[in-house]
């Protein structure tokens, strides 16, 4: 939760959670649907049932598939936003491109932000109960702010596009939810039978026409909740606030060029700074080798670099272990005042949108784990994508082998390995050798086979370029 947010900058790799933990996104990419499944299913069934009675079965089926595709696309884009904040390669560029397409598709009807509305805090869950859940909206708004670092005009254009795309996707099932439910049940409750039939008939006609300009108007509470969220996001949001805390005016877009633009782990890299930035920090001494207090240099995804030398207009750093290709960020440690402002915003959104927040990217991936440099943009550096760390384990048919466990001659042993960064072994494939016995390719990613040919301790060495890892397998003498 927001109150447990930790400062993101540290020179201790262990304190940053390491590379492997941050890159694993398997438990953080799931997003709940915009429209609850019951509401969506009832609307689709009602439309299909009425269309079948009028001879438009295929047309209704096609439009229903398009509706579900719209909802699925927004969910997929929300997942891409999570990949972007984790710093996965190329995801910032892809998210930016997708949001640009959304903004182009929905360029009209800007959101009019009412100052009174935006400043008024809502009463959490009691203020809204409806068939739509806006966790995806939080993910998309966070993504818009993340990939638009330093460009608020672009961010706001993306926000408007996201809101209009969501409204378009949820309009029909949300607007006609009560009538669709009663049309299917056949029971008279809130509406007369004739009234329900007339509403579904017109809804089907409009739905099959597929004209965005004729989307039904959302229920007032649903529309206000979404547009109020967007207005508040434009006025103040924790993502933009965090970038401001990291750079301020002095270090925003500070890096002008990188030399060389391709390097290996441990190489020295020269960062040329913008003149205006250098002029305000060098104090006229171009030979000052000490960097300003609190200055940090981060490589992607979020690796702090050792500053070798600082001259006011240049910073010489060593490429840190675990670095990936991408932008390099010159940032600062920020004090408790800035951190307090960010936590305040996190807590405010969590209070006003408790359900959505609990399923959003902010709960799944705490902000201190985000890969900030990935959002900084050009200039970028290319880092050789090679394994930096590896873990190896051996398994017999009875399970994992412990330090004192043995296998018999001729037994099948499977050697499993994992490398960090994940996927880097595709560029630098593993090489395996054993002091005795036979190594075999099992056709399984991250695994090789070993068959001992004689008793004794067998050393099995796995190598990825300069990185090596060795495991010992104890082979017992065959019992006669």
C-alpha cells in the first residue's frame, strides 16, 4: 500500500530487490475486467436473442465479437503498462505507440474538469457501486504518465483518449444492463414487458450500426466516476510527482549524449550534460571530481552506477551489473517533503477508489520497484545482453539432489538452470561439460540431461561466456 512506499534510490543492489525479483511479472500482470462478466454476458445474450428473432444473427454475433475485442484490447494494453513500469525491453516505446493510436481514434470531446468536482474527495466504496470496475483505468492512466515523462501535454492527450476509449467499450452493456437482465428473465419487475422489448429493440439497432457517435450515454454515476478520476489525474498524480521529485528542473532531461553508445558491464561511460544543467552545478570549477551531494546515475531497469568522475559538464560512470539497454537517468535523492507529497497522493487515490486501487498496478507493483530510467527517453545506450548470474540444481527421479545425496551409474539426472537477466541465455547459449559421463540435450528450455558412466564425484560445469557455475553429482558404486 501507499503508506509502505520506500525511497527508490540506493547504492545497495540488495536493497533494490535485485534484478530477478523485479523482472518477474507473472504475478503482477493480471487485471480485472472493466465490465463484470454477468452484466456483459446478459447484454450480449439479449442482443443476440433479439437479433435472432429479426434475422440478424450473424450481424449481431460479429458486433458482439467486436465489443469483446475492445474490452480485451484495453485489458491487454493495461498489462503492457505494467510491463513498461517493470522496465521490460521496448515496452515504453510500445505503450507510447499504442496510446498514441488510442488518442488518434478518440480525439474529440475533451474532458472539462470542474475545480470543485476535482477537489472534492469522494467517500470511497459508499460513493459508487456499479457494473464497471476501473482498475484498468488506473493502469492506463499510470502508463500514460509513465511514458510521457516530462511531457504533460502528451500525457493529458493520452488520458482523454483512454477515457473516451473506455467509455466507448463499456457504453452499451452498462447503459442497457437493467433492461437486458429483465429481457432475458421474462419477469416484470422494474419495467413493463413492452418497455423492455422496445428498449432492447432500439439498443440492438444502434449496436449493430456500430457508430461511435451514437454510443448510448453512460449512467451518470459511472461517467462521473471515470471522468472525475481523469480530471484529478491531470491535476495531480503520483507518477508525474515522482518524476519531478527524481529530477526537479535541474536534472530533467540532463543527459545530452552518451559516449560510447554501446558498452559492456564494468565499462566506463561518459555522459555529456546539457550546458544549462552543468552551469548550475559546476560552480565554475570544471575540474571538480566530486559529484553534487545526492546525485545518482541509474541504468535501466533501475541499477545505480558508480560515479568515477564529475566535471560539471560530464559524468564518468561504470556500467553496473544487471544493466539493460535503454536510457540513463541522472536523478537526485529526494527528501521527506517530496516523499510525503507522493504518499499523500497514493493514499488519497487509494481512499477514494478502494476497490479499483486494490487491483491496480500501484498495489501489484509498488512504485519503489518501478524501472524509472526506462521512461526517460533518448539518448540511450546499448548494453550487451548477457547472463550476469545463474542458479543450478540437479534432480534425480526421486527429486532434487541434496549436498550428500547420491545417484547410481546409468541413472538419469536432470540439471536445471536459471539465468539473470531472464532470457539473456538466448544470446549467449549455455555450454555444458562434465568430468565424466554423458551430457544430453533434453529439448527442454533451461535443462540438460546427465548420465553417469562410473562412480565418484562428477563435476558438471555450465558456462555462459565468462559466467560459469559448477555443480557436483555424487555417483555411488553399483550394488552387486
